[in-house]
């Protein structure tokens, strides 16, 4: 369990405009510099499963940085844990505009990059809505060194052209709406790479 780990675990409140972004950070063992993974949570929010995923990342040598998108948006200005029922948290996550989600994740990325132990390598990882955000963040944050997308939707074609980092997309076969985007997205990325090669 996250609460029982011997790894250093902390909740930080990253300044964000008039408020702050509540973020779980779990550090790997030792004091050596380490790569950062931004864990972008799924539709249900920064729940126990997502926190356990952050712990698994830290156990494998990454600095796990897991922002709570619902920071300040819960009852009485609370965060994810202020919601009494999971479905209320999910509705709040799904109601957030993509631009606001990107604003919050960019704040987390800038903070993570400046952490003392960060070695300069920073990746994004997310599933479902978090996968969609991971894909889009690769277009919006050129400093990302990689993005992992578990059945997330791609950004539009103009954004695809801005992606510099490698993107690993992992998809199942039971969601036709998402699966239908995979081949066109791969073709659009390949076309962009081919054109870039021709321009060198």
C-alpha cells in the first residue's frame, strides 16, 4: 500500500495562479538523479489505484509525479478526496475543459523538471482520459522525452505535427471509437516524419 511504503512520499501544493495543484510525489530509493514520470490520472480521478501506480513507478526507479486535476474543485474548495462519492469526482473530471487540464499538467511538468533529483528526462503516462492528456501533453510540452498512451485519443493533426518525443500507444480491441483513431494517427505521424526527412 502507498501509505506503508518505505520510499519517500509527499503531497506538495504547486503554486498555480490563485490556487495550488495538489500533487503526490513518490521518490525512488537512494539519492541519485532519476527520470521523472508524470502520471496523468484517468476519468475517476487520483484514486487509490492511481496512487498505487505512482508507487510502482517509484519502485522501478522513477520519480513519480501524480497531479490531482481536481485540486481546488472539490466541495468547499477541496481536492479529489473531498468528494464523498466516486461518481461525483468522475463527473467533475469529465467536465474540465481540455485547455484547463493542459494548464494544470504544464504546471506540474515545470515543477517536476526543476526538482533537485530530476535528471532531465521527463515522460508522461496515462490511461483512458489520462492517455488522451498524455498524447496532447507531448504536443504542448516539447521538453517531454516520451509519452505513453493507454487507449487515449490523439490530438488534432496540427498538434501531432508539434510532437517531438516518441509516443508509445497501447490499445485493446473493445472500444471501436478509440481503435478507429489508431491507423489514421499512425499514418499522419509517419507522413510528418517522412516530410521532415525529405526536408533535411
